[in-house]
């Protein structure tokens, strides 16, 4: 297999120019690779007897073709091959390969140059074949400048529509089409409303510039601001308990949170705003939960929470996909907010899905504070017994009392 690659970055110019040293490098090799468009752009510079390997998906097929060559392969890639580019793909698939790099400006650098925008503080996100997750995180953090690589699904209009849906109307957009080519077009200072009604030629990329910050609750959303279940105004994890719960989940070190029995969505939404890096899946059996999660997510500017209306006991994790059809990652943190009187079996189900090293947190009312034997149920004892029987490491319960409410015990167990 080839273990030496020369990766050359190019733009979309029909008349490619290479420095004499690079031109000599090209002429002295025989095997080349890149996309079909790259082949058209550089064909006049290649030796007459050259072999070309198209880079198409699946990439495994491309690398299988590479393995039949012992000689150096010269790869042409768009822009900077280390910026969401093919050089990083080679590093990932062939970590021992030797790579020589001839970089070019990437498209976002070029767009920044065209609009005279200093880009040392540009937050870059690729939506090219990637989900919304990193883009949503940049929005929640309200990055002052966000550079976005687009694709056929994540178009400028789709991006602008998503931003407006979740209340992020505090950005203007610059868009570059066919950058580096004779048909290059750059449009600056577009409002998001203008973009939603416009179709842009591909390939394109864009830069979002924040015009003003919008107020986002960053640490404790007041309970009364949430839309709640009709007739059940108290059925919400109170915000002091909510913050203690998120602390117990140790979310800065986690990557995937499952919120089971989300009801109003308060725990998921608070977690999304505080820890935008998290992948969050939320489960609720009540059909009203979907509308509540959507309404509250929009109200608090919290995109990207995957809500499922289903009985958690019936889920097949292998079939869970997000809004773009991508698999939901298994959790390394679970908050069990409701169990429908089936706590023991729910704990077993949570343990089954939880990653090793992951944490499970459950809140319950102090059983000693419930004096009616008809409704008293010591769920704390069930939690402690079942999690220990599952071999989990159980921590000392934390007790908290809010105003005139019953004391709440925050229970935590770790899968080992």
C-alpha cells in the first residue's frame, strides 16, 4: 500500500497556476487522485500517461485502490487539506503514512478576505455531511463570528430558517459562491429573513456575524417561565434541584445525556444551554410532551434536543435516530425523571443502555416526609437495592429542601 502522499490544495479556478517547484513535483509522478471536478481543473498539468483515482464515497473503496500502489500518490483537494480536508482523512485511516502538504486558502479564509473580515476569532463549523450538533453549540454560545461549510441539505436558507426558528435573529450573513472561479459571487450583510427566501448556487460557504447578543438563561431558568402540563403546574424539576441534578450528572465530562420522563423538558433544556457539547436524547410517554419540549426549546433558544414520545421500556436503541436520521449515541449520563410505578425494571433498562463509567441520577421525595400510607412508596430503597444488585457504585444520597416542598433526595449510581 502507498505510504507516501503529496496533498495539494487548489481553488475552483479554471486556470490553475502552480509554483515551479510544485509543477515539477506534479510532473515527476504518475498516480494522482481527487474528485472529478479536481481532475478537470488540473488535467492539463498532469503527465500524459497518468493514472487518476477518483475520490468518491465510500472512501474504503478509494483506499483499497491506493493499496495497489507502492509509489507516491499525489492528491488534489479543495482549499486547505487540513481544514476538514482529505489530508485529515489520510491521517485517520493511515496514521503511519507520510504526508507532504501544499496548502491553499480554505473557502472560509477566502470569503473573509473578500469581505475584509479579520478571522483570527472565527468559529468554524462544517455541515458538509455532518449533523447540526456543532452548529447548534456555536449558536448557544453566541460566537461573535461563525464560519460554516455547507452542503446540499444544510444550505444557507436551511441554516437561516433553523436560526430564526430558535430565535437567533441576531446575526447577519455573508455568502460566497464558487470562490476562486470566474463565476465567483460574494454577497455581504444579508439578513436571515432575506436568506430564507433565496436560493444560492453551490458550492458555497457562509460567515455569520453577530449583530447583538440575545438574553439566554445561563444558570437556572425560573420555573414559572416554562410551559407545563395542563392542570399539573408543579410537575417540573424545580430549578435549584435541577442544577444540583446536573451537577450530580457531572455533565462537563459527559458526551451523551438521556433524560427519561422529560415532561416539560426543563432538565434537557437547562443541560443543553449549560453544556452545548452534549448530545441529548429525551424520552416521554405522554403525547403532550412533544409540544411542550418544542415550545420550551424555542422559548429558551435550545436547538438540538432529540425528543422521543414512547414508553422507554419498549425502546430498541439500535433504531433510535436523530432529526437527520443519524444514530443516537449511547448515554454516559442518564437522568431518570419518571418511572410510572415501574422503577425497578426502569433501572435495569437504564443500566442496559448506560456506558461503562456512566452515571445514573434519580430524584425522589424523602419517604419519611410522606405520611399517607396509601401513597407512600420508598423509591429510594428500591433505587439503592436495584442499582447495587446490578453491580453499580452507589454514592451517598444528597438531601435538599426547597421552600415548603418535601425534601428531595438526589441519588446517584455509576456503572462499573
